C-alpha cells in the first residue's frame, strides 16, 4: 500500500465500526485489518488528540500485523517467529 493512499486518508475524530467505509479503507484492508486500524487510531487519538499522529500510528499497526498483496490489500496476518 503506497504512501499516497495513506496520506490521502481523511479522518477527523473517533471512528466507530460504522465509519469503516470512509477513505477507501474497505478497498485496502480486510475486515480484521480495519478493526486493527480503528482500535489503534482511537486509542492514540484518545491519548493525544492529534488526528494526524493517530492516523500514522494506525497505519503502522496495520503494517506490523498484516501482510500486503501485490494489489496493496492488507489481509493476511504476518507470521512471527
């Protein structure tokens, strides 16, 4: 998933499960990756009230946990040793 999509993701305020369809997240993240994104985004936003920082932290959480296919879709959990 390229940085362009991530930087173009517009988020403001806390995200509920119903809001997952914004910014094309549904097209790039599996259901479980969407949940990871939302959980991390909301936690970081609650801690520091900075939408931009929360967005970066959420994307980092997704990339740490999920693999990305050739089309930029994050769905498979990474295997850790």
